């Protein structure tokens, strides 16, 4: 049985179980799009990124009125993560990454537009459709949070092409299409902006 909850309703240990003990996810701690203007991954240790994730998700505090993502469980086993919250909470997305803005006249700081920036499924639980379920849950979560729209920024791959998690964490177009998103722009051959307007 797959169950998806806001990250504040999951334990902090559950989050770290999903990210694992090695690889890009545990190193990133979902901070790629959260870094402040003068920060870089080399400027503070992984422990600091983990602490920031705990603060952003408010994990272990089910009474919290805010969080920054969703956690998927199979029975009581934490297996997946999706980062979703108001788009203006992702300062790096607004400042550094040009992809979402190319060819669009959009207010970057509109806090009624939410963004899905990351999916991650634990080793041993992949290829079971967990990202698809997380994307659907992200739509419901954003709508319940008062969003007027939600966006994602998937990457296109060619048949047989192998890509790393560093690239694939944004999700595939199919994951978003199945959740009801439609393409609104194609800023590069490999990237799209997909969106639902509620």
C-alpha cells in the first residue's frame, strides 16, 4: 500500500532513509534550488544541508502549517520524496536557472504559483510508478495549499540515453503528463516547462 504524506508528517529519519547514505541525493539534501546568492555546495558541509532540509520540511511536526515536500511510504517503509512548494521559495530557481523563464513573460515572485523541483525514489523501490504517484499528490497538495498553478521542469531523454540522477531528479515529461500537466514552453531541446492552472 502506497501512502503519501506532507513531509512534516514524516519523521526526519524517514527523510534520511529515502535519501540513503551515499550518492547525489544525500549530498544535495534537496538544496540545489535553495542556495542563497553567495552560497555553493562547497561553502557548507552536507550536515548543514541536512539541517536546512529538516527546517524547511519541519519533519516530525505533524501540526506544522508549512512544509516543503512530500514523502511516500509503502506500508511503514519510506521510499520516495517530492519537493513541492511555492515557486518563490526556490531562490536558486529564480536567480540562477534560466530554463523556466526563457520565452515567457512571467512574474518570478508570484507566490501563488508552486513548483515541483525534485523526485527521488530509494534504491530497491524504483520502476514501480512512485514518481507518478508523487506527481499526482503534488498537484493535490498545491491545490490544497491555495496555489493557482503548479509547474514542473522535466528533462527529455532520447531512447537508450543514460542520464544521471543529477539530471533526472527534475522528472520526466511522462510523469507530469500523467498528473495532468501540459507543456507551456520548450526553452531548450531537452527541457520543458509543464504546468497546471487551477
